[in-house]
C-alpha cells in the first residue's frame, strides 16, 4: 500500500496557543490548567487538572483519585476524593 501523507503542522495552522511571555504580560488567574507527569522511576504517570479553587489528580491505572479544595486547604493535606 501507499505510504500515508502527513502535512507538517506549523503555528500558522490554527493552533490554539500563546507564547509563554503572553501569560506573564497578561495573567489569567481563572484559567484551567491540565498537567501530566511521567517519570522513568515512577510506578505510574499521573494527570492533574486545576480549575479555580479545585485540584483533581488522577493516577494512571489507580482506582482512586485525589481532590483538593485549594482555597480551604492550600497545603493539600485533606484529600476529598
């Protein structure tokens, strides 16, 4: 069969992004943040979603997740999940 043809994607192709300097110049404190972490020494990767006062953490393959109210518990000592 024929090889699939892939078109390189460039920043001008409609990506929804901004330079990091734009976040410094115009902070968005209410912006949702999604993060993922994978490390060769970790038994699993994990994913974090921060939305306002809430922080949700999910561990790949784990049956439980964590939920923190960062307004009431900024040190993340009480897992509400």
